[in-house]
C-alpha cells in the first residue's frame, strides 16, 4: 500500500506547506478508500482474512504517518521554515543576477 503515489510528490512540488498539506489529506483519503476495497476483497473471498488484517495494519500505519505530516505542515514551524527557504532562494537569485558568471576564453 502506498498513499496514493501521485498526491504526495505533487503536493511537495508546490513548495508551500499549505498546498502540500492539502495533497497529503487527499493521499490520506485515498488510503482510507483502499481500506474499503481491502474489506470488500475479503468479503468477496478474493483474499483471506489474515491478508486483509495485514494490509489493514499497513494502511493504518501509513495513515498515521500521513496524518503526522499534515499536522507538521499546518504548524507554525513549517510555515516559518518555508518562508526562510524562499527568502534564501530569492537572495541567491538576486546575487546571481547581480554577479553573472564570467566565461573565460579557452586557450
């Protein structure tokens, strides 16, 4: 089980804790949907109850991890760190524009 693979990387790629948290919530919802499918598979006899229990434990562990990630992303600490990183990136870009690399002619 994976927490809906495209959602977490897509949220991370937004470079915003709030956006990342939104996509993490979607991933958590997808995990819960997977649990429903696992129960249905067991009820229809496609998997044994022991396998359903194992898969459900994995899903529950993933849900706890994603929930922890969401809590962190919604914290003041995450917002402060994101702001600090954006400021550093902006400063580096300003320095590069002010001092472009010089290309030495090859001998």
